[in-house]
């Protein structure tokens, strides 16, 4: 895939590495004025601090990326940039302090606390100058020199496509060059807007992309059915160019996630992630390792929960249920039991089938996804473990067995699968997960179709980095009980 459109990110990454390194050695000079004279005689002493500098830079870059400091909409603003830099620096500093206390508390007391304090101050000053104040100028310079020029082909020639074209042409940073439009429902050569005509239809996509050396395909289509939109996306991804989409149908991603913006347009990035890519094997290895460690750490809590369930209600501690996983394959799904035994699921079945068939349009606002609020089948302790998602923890056994992953779409029940349309079933092209985008970004506050869209977005864009962000974002949702029923 072509990476010309990401060059500005590498420029800012280089700036950050230089600033972090300079801050470290300036602080070291203040705390230890004779550092270089000692280093000239003791090479291991010098290597120790160089390794510490590399670790520090890595942690801060991690925090910068986590706070979206390499996104176009961040580097082209000032106030937002300032706030995110503060968050990233505070977060990175806290991690470094904790690591130093845990690994070498004596050094922390003697030198560490002063060194870190000085590093933080230098970082704050330098990043405020070179990042918050001058990042817009740096980006504009890159755009004017056409270093980060993006050649864009717009798929869709109606209202949305024309709106996108106008916004890109009037973008204050002007690093977009519109190649033209492509629309299945217009004649080839038909005028779209300004000097741009329709260049053809989707069958011509590959030819047009290579002929005009397109960097990015931007899909902008009004009110298209989901299944058609998905087919268009799949066709565009086959070109191995960067694919982005602007559509009212995907508003949930814009609302729930920190997406990129071109001028005032929220655009959603999509990538081609083959289901046989090495990334999925790496993900599986990480699942097994982390699940095994987690089960060992949480074993005392498992015992406490088991006692709580036994004291609250008669019946087994673990609830086992048939669920549908990857490619519709059934498996035994484990949870801590939170309901009284011998309960009928007819109420839940009727609601879910009705909810899916209505495509997420529900008459009441307090019922979302597949959970019923104030369910009389749930006992008191069960409400607590459901609210905090503790009832989900036995799914780590499902992960080790290979039925599930730590992160992915949630598995579904048989009567849910029967109601799925073909495009809905694509959400289970991979192993289902213990957590996913909809849990981390709102859990029960998303509708059925929004959940499917978030799952398909995850499948298309899965990386270990995204998994880490989802896991980290899930923790506060669990402990605050946000959206859980």
C-alpha cells in the first residue's frame, strides 16, 4: 500500500524523538554535570543511560500515538494540540516514575525524581514551542512543497461527493489533488462539478488508479444500502491504495472514535486485512499468553465470585451456553451464572429477534444491543457481576480453547444468527472476542446495526495496537459499570 500520504507523520515523529532526546540529556547535565567525563572512562555507565533514554523516548512516543498526536486534525490545531500534549506528557511521566520506583527505588530517591522533573519541564517547554505553536506552520510548509501531497479519487458523484470535493479544494492546508470522480449511476464523461467529469464506473477502478497514480480512494456516497456500501469498499481495497470513506451510514464510527478529518469532513480509514495475514497468528499467540497470565492472577477472585453465587442462588457457578462463533460455528460459551436456574429465554428471544429485524429501531431507549434492563431473572449478586462485567471472566477459558479471542466481535445466540442478513454475518468472519469496540466505546448504548458496523470496521483495521487500545479503554467501562446491564 502506498504511504505517501503519511509522510507528515514521520516528520513529526522525527521532531518528537529529537526533542525527547535533547530534553533527556539537558536534564542529565543539570542533575549530573560530570556525566560526560565519567562516561569517557566508564562505557557501561554511559550505555546504561543511553538505554534509559531509549526506553523513555519509546514510552513517550507510545503515549503520543495513544493520544492521536500523529493525526492530521491534531497537528493542524493549536488548543487541541496543547491539551493532548499535556495528557501525553503526564501519562508518559507517570509510567516512567512507576517503572523507576519498582526497578530502582534508591536511584529514584537520589537522582531519579529530579531527573524526571527536569525532563518533564524541558519537554513541556519544547513541545509547546515546536508542536503546539508551530505544527500548523510545519504542516503547511510540507503541503506547499507538495511533500505530503495526496492524489484523491472520489467514488460517488452526487451530493456527498460534490460536498467532499468542495471541502478538499478549499482546505486551508491544500495538500489534496482531486484526480476525478467515479460513479456507477452516471454516464462516462458526465459533468460532476467544476472541471471534473465522471471517469467511469467501478469496473474501471483499477485502470483509473494506476493510470493517474492515485494515492487514496475516498468513498462519498449518499444513503447507500449497507450491503452495497460494503461491496464498494471491498472493490476499492483490492486496489491496495489507501481507502477512506465519508458516509452518513457510518456516523457511529465518527461519534464513537477519534477519526481523522479532512478540513471539516470526518473520514474513516479502511485497510485490507486478509484473514490469513500473519497479524492474526500473532494475535492468537498473544491471546493465549495474556489469558493464561490473567487466569493465574485472577484465580483468588474467581473463588470469591463462586462463593458469592452459591450464597445468592442455587445452581452451578458456571453458566454454559451454545453460541455461534467464527463462520457461524457453534461452541460452548462460559460465564459466571448471574440468573436463577430454570428460566425461560422466550422473553429475550422475542425481543432480540424483533430488535434485529427492525435493524436497531427500538421503541424504547433503555434497551440496546441484546440486554434487557431490570431483568427479573437476575439475582442481586448477579446484577453486580453483570454490571461490572465480572460474569464475563470465564471466557478466558474460551480464549485458551480457541473458541474466542481477547478482542473481537461478540458471539451470538442461535436465534440471533437466524435473523442475520448476509452482511451481518460478516461480523463473525473472525474469532469472536471477550471485548470489542462496542464494549469499549459505549457497550449497551449502541444499536444493533451500529454494533455490526463497529465490528466490520475492527475486522478491516485490526492491529495489535488497536487491540491494546480497546483493552485499555474497556477497563474504565468495566469498573465504572458504564452501559452494562
